[in-house]
C-alpha cells in the first residue's frame, strides 16, 4: 500500500481571519502528504490537538489554540455542508478538496467540544487486485471465484483491516459494461464509475435489508453488500448468491472459518451455506518494514530513517483463504465440529493468517512486534 513515512511540513497558524481558508486547505494537503489515512481534531481544554493516523497508528501532529480551533471546525463543517449551529448532535458528511477526492467527516460532541474525524481517502479507489500483495494461490482462488456468475465471496476482519479496499479491488476486476454492478454501502467510501452505489440511511429506516430487497427487483448481476449484520440481510444475501447473482460482502469475524459460524448463528441453514459460499478471505494489515534502515536480523524494525516512519513504511496485507470444497460442504451439512471443518478448510494448502505472518517475517517484510500487535500474542509465530 502506498504511503510516506515522514510527517509533512506543518502549516503555520493563520494570523488573521481571512487566512483561515488557505490554512485549512494547507492542513488537509499536509495531512495527505504525510500519508495519513485519518485526521482527528481532538478538543481539549484550551484548544485542539490535531492527530494523524499513519499506517494504522495515531500520532500527535499540531496544536491549535481555541480561537483557531473554532474557525477550523466551522470551516470544515461548512465545506461538508453540515449544520454549523448544531453542536449537540453527531453529524456526518463529505467534503471535496479538489482533485484529491472526497473526505468523509464525522462530528461528535465531547466534554470539551465537538470532535471531528476526517477520513482522507487516497488512491484506494484505483487499487487493482494486483496491488493487494495477495499470495499467488490466494489471488488465483479469488480470481476464479470472481469469474463465476454467482456465489458468495466474503471478506472478513476487524475495522481497519482493509476489507473495503479489497472489495473495491474485486469490483474493479469485473466487467461493468455488460453487467449490472451495484453496491449497498454504509457509507459510500469511493465513487466507482459505471457502478450503481447506494448508501444506507438508518435515520429514515433505509437499511441493508431494505435496499437489498429493492435492488433485487432491478435485475442486478453483481452486488456488493457493505456488511452482513442481521439475520434478514444474511438470508437475502445467501439466497441471492444461490439464485444466479455474484454477491460480495464483509463480516466482522476474526478467521475465515468464523464467517461460516457467524452466518449459521444468523440463521442461515448449513445446506444453503454449502451451496452459496464460494470463498472467504480473512485479512489484516501490518506495517511494512523499511528496507533502508532495517537491521539484518529478520523480524525487527530499523531505527527509522529519512525514508520511513520509525522503521516502517506503508502497509502489507496478511491473508487467510477458505474455499468451499466438496468435502467441506459435506462436512458443513453433516454438522461437523469446527476443528474438523478447519482441517478440511485448509487441506488444500491455502494459507492461514499465522502462516501468512510467518512468511511476511521470513521475507523481511514485517516484524514480530507488528504481527503481535495485529494478530495478538498467541498468534505470533515462533
Ligand atoms: Zn527507514
């Protein structure tokens, strides 16, 4: 994944009010230039701490005194067409900063004032499957699953594990000229030309299930359903995948196998799972070791240099892939124990997250610390 290590030059505070516009533009440009995915404006007692999320971790950036904090928040809310007067209720919106693309913004009242979080979306919308660093067998399996006219492809992982990026890359790989591609998202993160995208709006009762029901009446070929959260959506998603549609979706589960368990708990019968699920991809993102300052010892980060941030530069995906094979489908329908399912799931030699982490460490791409941080201590390969 692209990313620069160093914090960008920090724009200096304005001296008078008519400089606020240019200052805010410079802040957004600076945050992007440092490779941050998010900008946090944290209200404190006497002002706001601006923080950047770089390669998944937050760090302090700039301190903004009260006077300019208020102007900064007002300017951003105005750009995103939020209600300026409303400071007691959360709001969310989107602002455009020219050619750079759009920024999602969310406000939340906190003890010392409104906190704003800005999601700076970068080049992900142009990401292709080849850019994801998928291990060759996983890339092959995913391409094969995508080549089918129907079936369910699931991407799993916690928030911030890059699921959406992978989904978008999958959609990019599909032909949208001769097929009807549609997405249901919460919210729409990137605009994809040639694809009908719908954002759910829980406030007016427009949820995944309702949009999905309406979409199925519009002759879709491929559907991307942002997330499966409830039994009604789970049922519709697997039914659609079983009746001639290619469906892509995500679940908040740790491992690939847990996705099947979760769908069972959401009321999907085993035979339907066996019939509809084609592939489950579990993923995580770890920071990538900087090749310029890395010590010879594998698995250790360097001290940091002008090319990186604290020894890391960019991020790398770790993947675990589960294919619905005939033996696995039979075992599912027979109500096999998770242990047995796990054995069958990986019988084909597709990697687990832990194996993927081991490979990444052995190839010098990441560190023990990163793997522990992301997969937890028990998953750390010895
Ligand atoms: Zn370095």
